[in-house]
C-alpha cells in the first residue's frame, strides 16, 4: 500500500523526520516537499534506508516517489 | 536532477569558505573574526546607529552573502517567496540567538575560525553549542514545529535583497547619519570591494552546498548523515594551515583576539545559540542564505538578530575581552527560559506512523 506524506511548506529537518516515522515498514512512499534542499535531504535519507528515489515536479512542489529496492 | 551532494562537494565548499576567510583576514578583517555572521550583523546594526555602544560598520560581507545566495537561487530556479511560519516566534528566537552569540562573542562560523586560530575558549564553547543542538533535537523528536509556510507575492522574496542593495549604497555614499568606528574591531576591515566579493562567493557556495553549522551535528544525530561535518573540518583545516604559515596561530585561553576566558559563559552562550538555531531550522549563516533565497521567515529571523544586537549593546548585555557583564548573565537566563517556553509551546506529542502520513 502506498503511503503519502505531505511535507509541503515544512523546512528541514521536519520533512525528513516525517519520512523517518513512516519509512520503517513501508515499501512504496509518495513524499510531497516544496524545496530543492528538502528533496536532497530526503533523498539522502531514503537512499540510506535502501529506497530508490525518483523526483518529478518543479519549483514550488516536488513529488518524490520512494520504492524499496 | 542531481539529487545529493557528494562528500567532495561539501569539502570543496568548506575549502572555498576557509580560503575566503583567510583572504578577508589578510586584507584587514579582525583576528579570528575574518567572517562572523553575528559580529558583522552587530557591526552593521552599529553602522546604522541602532546601537551606539559597540563596533559600527556596515559590513559588505553580509550584503555579499545575501546577494550571492539571491543570485545563485535565481540562476538555479530555486528562488521562491515563502513565509508565514510563525514569524514573530522566529523574530524572538533570532533575538535570543544573538544575545547568546554576543555573550560568547561569535556565531558558529566564528567558533570554527577561533578554533582554527588556537583559541581554546572556542573549543570549550563547542561543548555548549553541541549541547544546545542536542536539546533542540529532543524537542524535534517530540514533534516540535513552527508550522508550515505558504507561497507569498514576489515582492516578499525580493524585499530583503533590495534592502541589502540599499545598505551597500549607504555604505559607499557614507552620508553623515551612517556610523563608522574609528578604532577597535569595527575599524578593522578589508576594502569594500574585496569584502563584497568574498561575501558573494561565500553566499553562492553556501546556497549550493546548504552550508549550515547546525545541520551537521543535527543530521549526524538524527539521521546518521555525517556529510556536513566534513565541511566544517575543511574550513577549520584551511584556516588552521593559513594561521600556522602566517604565524597567527596561538594556542591557549588567554589574550585571544576579541574573546574572553569565562569558560562557563562561553559554554552557555553557545548553548543558547545551538538550541535556538536548531528550533529555527538553521544557524545564522543558513538564515542569511534562506533570506536571500526568498524565505521571508528567515528575513524576519535576521531582523531578530539585528534587534538582538541592538539590545545587547544598548543594554550592556554583550561580552568584551574583559568578560561577560551582569546584565548579559541575567539576559541569558531570560532568553534561555524564553527559548524553552517556545520549544514546549510548539511541541505536540509525537503522532503515530499512520497519523504522520497525510
């Protein structure tokens, strides 16, 4: 089951903390953030937990798709 | 899109920032204070006449840092006007962080530069800084949040850079109502163009590398992400080597440039800086970079730093080489209480995993 985490408008480290809470048992996560630095921080964290990360969208709203490898 | 930085990119960022600091010191900035966000905001506050008891000089480095971040964020299409995330709370935290920084005598960047100069008081202060970050992390883990921000009109994102252009004009035009220190740290300065260029480089590099003196420790503890710590190490090594070569390195506690030896207050001052900055989401340098990138909450925070600097010198809170002041020690107690109240009031009990997922 896909989990969606809405972290729009939140500044780091809050998006990563929200991701950290759900990443444990998840295999498919959609994460919404709105800044490039949040994308970078969340990507590093997700990859360190064994997820493949793809990013779509642009300035203002990024949709990050995280899939367990 | 390249998603992550490599270890080498943050090391290179640290080397560049370190080299700029060395250059600014060579061209006239004060010893172990080649570049300091807190001290330079204090100097600028004095230059505008908002405080009259401390150094007075509109520091071009700060203008450069802000405009460097502004330009690079525009070029990279990252500039986005955002705001509305507890602005008054951020202002108050900014005041408290500045009070702490001026008790220690420096921001986290200057702490690194002081360590690289052999100032062991800064090594002691580092203990407090890390302690403050760890305290902030406790609240972050319990659900602390200053709530989300929202899109703002374009003018909200360019107002602060425009103010900085105005400051540059005032500095160069030097009308009678702008103040310039004739002696002391405020009179020790690199030429304007060199300072401005140095600031532009640091602002651009810090925007690209996300340089933040809080996030390194915070993310190492929270996420076991140690990358940013390499950046601090790079800055420290570059400045240390330059100090050793030029003979400016002096190991010890006593008679360090613009520093005092009250170890407890060096710890406590930086504890306040670390705690407040963690709640703000970034150190004073990071707030400058975000303000340049369109974040008006960070611009408000910088204005809080300005107010904190004015209060610190007008009310006799700021330390000097002679040590802390009685007023400063009382202010510390008040500020740390205020930061704890803000932390408690904005922390809700951590929600479950399901609740966290929207």
